[in-house]
């Protein structure tokens, strides 16, 4: 940017504003960089101070941005979870849309990742408005193997104030992450596009006005014909009769029903529970939880398992704590056992058990298990014989307003891949949590490559031994004093069964929710 001579400065100066703290010594750490986040113009005195500082201070020649083009400002590009499909459904996509229910102005970035390492995949993105009419179409062309493309803002090819859905198709397996940004409220969260819609979808956590936190459900008809009706059955956490809400159609193919706090008014305030969503057409479901200060996102699940795994649970860890939400998706009652292993001590804590009716859920905060003790650990959740469950882990820090969520895993693989990791990148740092879900002790080695594919030999203790059910955390994933943007791979010894998550957090902007999580990929 050129600051021309005039009221601000008598001579012309080249000025770069934004992400200056990507470079040591980080001269102003968010004071006026990331201007878009603060949504205000800089004052004349601020601009004068930038120019006066010169190249040795707060002003230096422009460089390549620290995040890929098209990435929503203030939030890192996200990456795909386990699993892919040739067609992915994204129930809610916004472009400068003022949400009348959750508040703020929302924008969505779509990151499309090619899961096929061996060849390029051709991808098309169709964006549909509320009535199901096509509002935009984007041909992404051929995405090289294990690479991604991002759409955000004008590249979505839809007008401002757009709200709708997307159908993304490729001639090979892809995954899609929807990165949500609420710039004026300082919120960010990601959810996975849905590759396996179903006529019956489960949501393990539904809230309405619980300490200000409420749920919004986004239910997309992924079928080829109208859905006659969509039924949402909500089971209170405390038991009792379910609340059944029917939303009559027709719901056109591709369109999304928004069930917000207002349309879930039958639940009342201070409500906690779970939901089962059904229709005569297959559905994809996205879920947001927000109180205006924090935002978490996830997707509904249609298939359960007898045992689930979570690589990271926390309690009293720098203000962060975790809650495990488990839902019975089977046809009969089942007893659920939640077992936590403390990575700090290597011990397994006393298990917690709950009996769940079909469709019902339980929320178990870690402070119920360890009280006020500090915990960094992993969790294994098991159903009784023949039982089928799904689950979610939420992580939150009420003081910093940061919160996120990830889906529990049902199986592992010998290698897990994290397509995006970063250290000291505009304040963003990555933690890579890897859990051994096999029956025997394994060794795991984490390697990191930069964006050009070069090895980054900055991983602390890259090879570690992990006991069954235990996990290890690499945080930051590389040397905390050297900026890195790249990818990471965790490789286990022979017979290893691993799962992993990637937490990305930025604490340099104060009490705003710059905290996201994605599930690592099994290649």
C-alpha cells in the first residue's frame, strides 16, 4: 500500500499493514495488524507512527502473505477429517450475511482437499440459495493429489448477504471443510462437509440458553426430490418425554432447514439434550453452538460404533476444560463406560458409567472425574454388548472465550496425516494429539514438511512410545521460535492403530474465539 503525501505525511511512503507479527521480533503483536478483525479505520496518528517507525520498526517491504489466498482473515486454513466421498454436502454457506438469530456478520470459506495421492481430481462447486435455485457455480479444475483449494469471499461467486448451501462434486474422493468466520464478533469455527447423508441423523448435544449458549441446526435435503417433512425429536438430558417438532415441506433438493433458538422455543431455557433428525429424503446436518462470545461447530452422525476414542481431554489446563457428549444410536438401552487416561501421570482414572435409552445422551465434564486437578489425557468410550454410540468432545476456556469441538473416532490406522500445521504464524500455533487405539504399545514418529515439501527438522522428541489407549501431544508441533507452515504425518510401528486431532489456537488477540480443531486423516 502506498501512503501518499498529504495530511498524514509530507512525502510518499510504502506501507504494509497486516500480519506484521509474523516476523520476529513481532513489533506490535496485534495492536493494529489484522485490521479487518477490528473492523475500523486506522487513525491519522496510528498511520504516522507506522511510517515513522521505518523498516526497522513497524514498517517493512511487503512480503508474501502468511496464509494462502482466499483464507478467511484472522482464522487459519483448516484441513480435512478422516474419510471422503466423490460428493460432499455443505448445509450452510454464508457470504457477508447478517445472522438475525446468532448475531454478527458471517462468512464461510470452503477448503476442498483431494484425498487421492496418486492423481489430480476435477472438482465443481454448486451454491444454492434458500429456495434451491443455483446461485453460483465454481469450477475448481484439477486439484493435484493431496492438495487443496480454498473458496472465500468473491471467489464463491455469490452476492453479499448470501445464505444457502453447497454441493461439491469431484471425479475422485474429496473432503471439504467449511470455515466459519464472524469477524465483527471475533468468532471462528469449522465443520466437516458431509459425504454420507442418511434419512436418520443423530446430534449428541443440543442446548438452548444454557449460560447463554444455544444450538442452531442446519438440515440439508441431499435427495433428488422434495422432502415432504423433517422431524426433529429432542430428548432431554434429564430424562422425561421427548419433544417432537415437525417441519412440513416441501423442502426442495439441496435446500437447508434452519432450526435456530427461536424455532426450538418449545425446549424452553436452560435446556440440555440430544436430537434425532429424520426425513423421507437423505439429510446432511451441521450444528453450531454459540453464546455470542464463543462458537463451536460439528456435523450430525448417522453411523455408530461399539467403542469410541478421543485423543485429547483437558481439565484446569491453562483455563481449558473438556466435556464428553455420548449418544446412544442403537435400538435398545445400553450402558456406556467412559475411561480417561492421564497423560501427565500415565494412570487410568476411575471409569464413569451411564445407562442411555435409545436416542438419549450423557454429558460428562472432566471435572466430574478429576475435580480441580489438572488433566491432559485421552478418553475411550465403550458401549455395552451390541450397543452403538456416537460422541463429541468439546474444549473450552470461559476466560478467553475460546471453544471448539471434535468428533470421537471409531477406528484407527497405521498413519495419520495433518494437512495443515503451523508454528509462530501470525500468532497461530498447532498442537498435534495422537492416540494409540490398538491393543499393544507402539512407537510413533511425527515428521513435518513445509509448503514446498521439504523436511522440517524442528520437531521436539519426534519419536515417542505410546501405551494402549494413551496419547501424546506435540505442542507446538515444531520449535516455538521459528515460523513454520506445512503438514505433519504421524507414523506408527508395525500393527499400530492411531487416531489424531489437530488443535490450532491463537491467544495474541485477547478474549476472542480463535481456536479450531480438525480430525487428522487416515490416508
